[in-house]
C-alpha cells in the first residue's frame, strides 16, 4: 500500500504513514461492523437452539438489531458511581477496547495482506492478549463495589491460568512451523496432511493441541461455560455491573472483538488460515480472505453453540482443568512434538 | 526521524511513569504506573531491534508478574501514615542503594565503551548480524555458550518454587480433599435411598 501512496507523489515517509493509518482504518472499521453482525449471529443461533426466533424486528430478519442496540446505548447517560475511582473507572473500558483492537495488527488476511508482518507475530498476539486482563481488573477495582471486585479477582486468576497453557500450545505450533511469523505458520500448513489437506489439525500430534487451544480460548475470552467473571446468578453482571452507556458498550465491543480474534487464531494456527481447506487448484479461485472468514465464522458458530448447550463450570473445576489437566497435557505434548521433530527433521 | 520521535516519547514516558510510581499516594496507582513504565520500556527494546525481548517483557512482566502484584496490592489494607513514618529512618539506606545503582550504571557504560564484552556467536567472535532473527540468535547463544548459566537459572527458579510450595502447603484440620474420579463415578443407585419410616422410628444413616 505504501507503493500506491508513493505513486500519488508523496515522499516515502508520508506514504508509509498514510498507508499505515489507512491500513488501521481498513481493519478497525470492518471489524466493528463484523462485531455488530456477529452479536446478531450469536443471538440468532442462541434463539434457534432454544426454539425461539431471536431478534427479528429491526430491519430485514432483524439484521439491524445490533445497530439499534448501539444507538440506544449511545443515547444513555454515563453514570459514574460516587464512590468510584473516576479516572480509572473511565480508563478501564478504553483499555479493554484498545487492546482488543491492537492485536489485529499482525493478523494476515491473505498472502501479504497484513498490517505489520513482524517476525514475532504470534508472541505479539500473546503479549497483547495478556494485557486484556487489566481492563477487567481495573474496572473491578475502580468500581469500588463488591461484585465487580469479586469478578475482577476471578478474571485475573482465570486469564493468567489459561494463558500459561495457551503459551505452551502455541510453542507446539511454533516448533512444528519453525517460525513465529503468522504468515510463515500458514505457509507451513500447505499440504500438511498427505499433501492434500491444508491444516495442522490434520496431524495426530497437533490435533489434541487444537482441542486444548479451542477450550482454552473459550476460557481466555470468558465465554460460556467459563463465563465465571460475569456469572449473572452469582455476581449480577460481574465487572460490568456499575457501567452504563458507552463505557459499557466498549466492554461489549472489546469482548466480541477478542472472541473473533480467538476464532481467527484457531483458523490461522490449526486450520490453514487463508489457505483453502484442500490443496486443489479450483479452490484457489476463491480469494484467501473468504476462506479465512469462513473458517472464523465456523469457529464462532461453535462458540455460540457451546454457549447454548453447556452449563457453567464451578470455579474450582475451572482452576483444576487449567492447572492440573491442560498444563501437564500441553507440557507433555511439547516433549512429544520436539522429540518427534528431533527424530524426523533435525536428527 | 520517526525513530527519534518514538525514542523520546517512550523514554520520557518511562521516566515520568517511574517517577509517578514513587510519588502517587495510592499503591494501586503506583502499580499501574509501573505497568506503564514496563510497557514503554518494551517499546524502547523494539526500537533497538530486540523485538523478542520486548515481547517477553510484556508477556512475563506486564502480563503475569504485574497482574499478581496488582492483585496483592488491591487486597492489602495499607496504612499510609504508617508507611510515611518510616521514610526518614530509611532515607540513608535508600540513598546508599541509589549511589550503588548509579555506580553500576557508570561501570556498565564504561565496560561497554571499552568494547571488551564478548557477545555474539558461540565462539564469541562475530557479532550477531541483522540477517539472523532475534530468537535464533538468542537461542544459539543461550543453548551453547551460556547453557550452564541458563540451566543454573532454571534450577534456582525451581528451588524457589519448591520453597514457596513448602511454605504454603500445610496440613490444616479443616482440609478436605476432592476426588474428581470418585465424584464422576458416583451413580444415583449408590447415593440415593428411598425410605418410608414408621412414625417415630427415624432412619439409620
């Protein structure tokens, strides 16, 4: 894109600057639209599974429901509790939202279509997603209220626990791909299964890791059955209890942007990203980003399906699953995978 | 040009945030300023081309250590007057520590400018070039030349971890263990019993 702006007669620096800004807008604005539509999909799927209609009033098939909700929230009054810590109370949703958007900088949407093609792309995603916990913790503390504080403590413990196992799972993928660059990881999956299937999930050693990663990404984004941070039967609405209006909407948007990111990571790391599912020439007629979005959407559908069907975990069960099941299992697979690679590739 | 602007932005924020860590009255604010300082230090690392270390700084310190730190500080009930009372008493010690740190910084700078620090490839001759990615370069050093130090560091951490577990893992009287396998194996037939006792008879458990 820099070359395009240079051809308009800009100097290299200005062209780079404009291209970066344009790239950010090109990712962030469609992302917001996608989040709005995905919330609609979530509610529709939930409705279908519960034999309801779901949103069907605003616009054709209720498609504009999320925008109507957005408008409603936008027109509400921002209420700040008198006992709250004002500055931090307002900063917390901004942190959640910004962090949720920042991670998208390294996501490759097609061959070469990536805002920042850095060597440590996967580590960047991990680093940024580990920042997400601050929005929750700060909001819980700054609200100066019991339920948000409980929720914040739960969230901090939950996110740290599952980040550990996610880190180990990512190490497995990185070991196999030999690079931290997300484009490199996708390229490494070309023809991975018998030269036909483009997916790391089609691998006896990496498939269990995908299962762990999928469950961990549910826990990391605090989706059901791990939505203990906002368990409405125990904690009202968790850390969002004291929030209203746009500050609440920012939490909502950030949360769904994070969920989309996790779905996309599932697609990129284990299901070939923008590669078509099979190594077959006619499939390449479809642009890469359509494949990526289709895979992401499939994982999002799984997320809503699980939300509608699986009951919530108890908190000690959640911790047990993270530390006593996922952590040893992912560690074991690091040994297995590096052993296998030493035997076959580097031996 | 952009690098210069970025450098002064990051470094001034680091210094300002570090100052705020000391000067802010609320300990939670202090921790948050510390996090800001960490994050901007990571920015500085990116500027010198050490992107791997920058990411690790964010993942390890900001993402894990500082969260636990924040966690603890939020739960503590700290009396500020008491904390400030010890200020004058500990001032000489603080100044001494500051002097030692400054001396070390000057020493390090001097050693660096003398150019005798052996970094680079395992045989210690060539410097790492830009062609090798950060991670590869670090791995080559860490797992060849410094493998003993690396493993020693790991061992020390392991000992510290075991120590922490030993200190906190005590048998208490109210301790109840949960056997997940047993709970899952339980069936209604074994755990539920229908009884219809006579009036005034009661049931045996």
